[in-house]
């Protein structure tokens, strides 16, 4: 087994810190999307906005949001 140089240790630490920050940002983004989704549902349910149409626009919007959440959660 070879010894790891200090610069390599520092690089690994930076990468680990980067990955931690990336995961935190990803979780924050998903949280914001969930909040937007909940607000759309609330506004629609309270009839403050009317997305009712023959094709179910609210359901379509929420399905699109769900699709993107699922893709980014992987």
C-alpha cells in the first residue's frame, strides 16, 4: 500500500465537501418544488385559481412536477 500525498487528501476533502454541498442544494431544490406543488393544489382547491379544463390542467401540471421530482431524486 502506498502513502497518500497531502495534496491528494486535500483534493478528496474538497470533493467530499463539494458532494455534500451538491446533495444539500439538491434537497433544497426538491423542497422548493414540493412547496410550489402544495401551493398550486391549495389555490386550486380553494378556487382562488381555476385551472379546470377538459384536459385536467391542474392534474397535468402536478404530474409534470412529480415527473421532474422523480427524475432528480435518483
